C-alpha cells in the first residue's frame, strides 16, 4: 500500500540522507527532533552468517529493531551513562535456519545468543519475518498512508557476501522501497574517530568502549553489538564529553563515569525479552525433533551415510550431527 505523495516523500528523504555522512544520518535519527517522515523511521540492524564450507548455506540471521518514537515519545532525551536509556528499546532477534542448523560451525556460537531467545525457522518463515520488519504501516488503521521508512544498519562486507551467496533467502535491503538509508557501523566508527582502521572487527571496537563482547560470531549477538557500537560512536560527545576529556575519548568520563559500560551490557543480557511470535525455540538439528535440542538427542546412533562416505574430511567429521534425511547434500 502506498500513494504517490508518500513515495515522493520517501524518495526525497532517501536522496537527502544520501548526501550526508553515515555518522550524521544516525545521529540525526537518534538525537534530533523531527516533524517529518524521518521521525517515523525504524532502525533495523541486519547481520547474516553462512556456513564456512560448501554449500555455504545461510545458517543464522541476527536482527535488531529500534523505534525512536517509543523513546520519550520521539523527543530527544539524554541517552544515559552508556546509552542504556536508548538501548533498552532495542529488540534483538536471532534466527537459525532449520535445514542448515547441522552444518559445522567454528565454535558453539550458534547456541550462544545472549540477548533473547533463538528461534529455529524455515527459509520461508525467515523471508516472511524480514518482509514484515521492512513493511510496517505508518497507520495500521489507514494503510493508504504507506509504510514507515527503514534505516538499515550492517557491518563491514556482510552485505557483499549476501550478493555472492544469494539463493538461500534472497533479501537485499537496498533494493526494498521502504529502505531510506543503508549504514555500515564499521564506517560510522571511523567517521566518529573511534578507530582509523578500515578493517576493524566488532571485537576490536567494543573494548575501546570498555565492553567485553561474548560469542560475536553468533549473528544475533553480532547484530546487537553492531547496534551498541554504532550508538556509542555517534553519541560520544554526549556520553564521554567532559571538561577533563574535551575530545570525548571513550571510557569513563562525563556522564559515563557513573557506572562501567560492562554493567549495562550485563543488564541488556539479563533483562527479560519476549521470544519472537513465530518459529520454534526447541529444535534438534540431528533428528528434526521439536521436543528436544541436539544436545539432548537420544538418537545418538543416527549418522548420515552420505557424509560419512564423502571424500571431504570435514563432511565425515560432521556425519554424526544429522540423519541422512536432513543432509543438505543431494
Ligand atoms: Zn534429536
Ligand atoms: Zn550428510
């Protein structure tokens, strides 16, 4: 649903934002009062992870959403010592693609989502959810007013990978009409002078803010950490600025001096979070049961004979993680 004037406003907003540095776009969104369409925007962090081996299946999607209209009725407010008054409104979602859940991972990170519950979904459920996130009506009672604008935040070349490895869930944020800006938190950290490294990883940047990240390779944690580091980067003057710290060096100066950043992260991990209203939270990637997880699977004799007979050593090693019917190799 959309109309000509709404489409024109969205296009105007998109070209206006394209002319500004990414740091400025996020700062304007978080910290300015707006009376136009921009105030309706939703910030969505989007991070995908693929298996490291063929067939490079999509294994996880991390999403966070932030709606500034829900924070102080949309009016700018102090962010709190480590932006927690804003971060409290970030909703974190971690999707695991059921059919690829048995593909090997470098560590236990797919199981270690710290900011909510992971849900196991089919490819079409994942696609539907992304569609819903990107199509939220301005007025649910009057759909002719069109959808809310989306600012998409990602990290590094995660998007570029998606272009190479399409076929799974074909989803390209900058091709969707509601997307008014695509931001890269890695670039934002450079523009905000947090680091000068063009290849800084998430685990490299967070300790600059005195935050110790856990299981960054979990796509859900990654999405949350990306959101946190982008907020702290663009709000550095408000958070760390002080007479004794005129260049607003991150750490514990200014309003941030009242508590450690790690306490805020701990609180974000411990607070109760609603599970997404779809998918299942319990799924066994070995036998496809919905009543137990792979850790508790009683079917320990299930081995994929296709993988155990494979020439590839990593497939032989992974043969006991799934029954033959779930094998992604045909
Ligand atoms: Zn099982
Ligand atoms: Zn197999």
